[in-house]
C-alpha cells in the first residue's frame, strides 16, 4: 500500500471532522428533544403537585366541619335521661374521658346490678339513636352467685362545630 499524500490526509481529516460534526449535531438534537420532554413532564408534575396541595387544604377545611347531626344536650345528660327512662339511674356511674379525639365528647359508662333485659334495653337505646353514637370497649360481666350483670363501655358523640 502506498503512503498517503498531504492532500489525502487533509481530505480524510475533513471527512472525519464532518462526520464528528454530524454526530454531535444529531446527539444535541436528541438531547434537546429529551430536554423538552423532561420539561413538559416537570410542568405536568408541578401542576399535579399544586392540585394535590389545593385538595389537601380543602380536605383540612372540610375535616374541621362536623358532617353529622349532633345531640343538642351533653352526653352525660343524654345517658342519664336514658337511664331514667329504663329506671336504671341507681345502677349508673358516669365518668368524663379526658383524652378523646378532637371535636368529640366522651364518657365512661358503668352499669351495675342489671338483669339481661335492662342491659339490652339500655344498649338498644344507645346503639339505635340518631345521630349515631360511638360505643367502644364494651365489657359485660356476671356478678358471682346472682343472675345480675355488670357492664362497662366508652361512649362518644360528635360536638357541635
């Protein structure tokens, strides 16, 4: 093979430079297209974040508003009236709960020396009341050597907002 002349070296160098320039131009166009696509995705994500933030603020405002009807009287008075209705006021003990969820009122109810019918009447009265009351930790025990029952539970109602 014969050696290349100076003119051929310059021609080869110019062809390599042209191919390099074309490759760089093609690469930059591809990067520009990716950059534009990434910017579009960024704008879309920012809009979604703004929407989520707006919905979060709206949810916080709505969560502060009571959405259930409430009992106009205090929970203690309501339970005492129910106990009077079933002639259980002498068997009733009420204690206010201090650590209750926000916008609720809670009491600990203890009923002692009841027969089964009296207990069912009182529980039916509380469970089927409108607006709804929340009852938790219901414990029913039998009193030894008698046919009487002892019941204890927590009762909650939503406060007026």
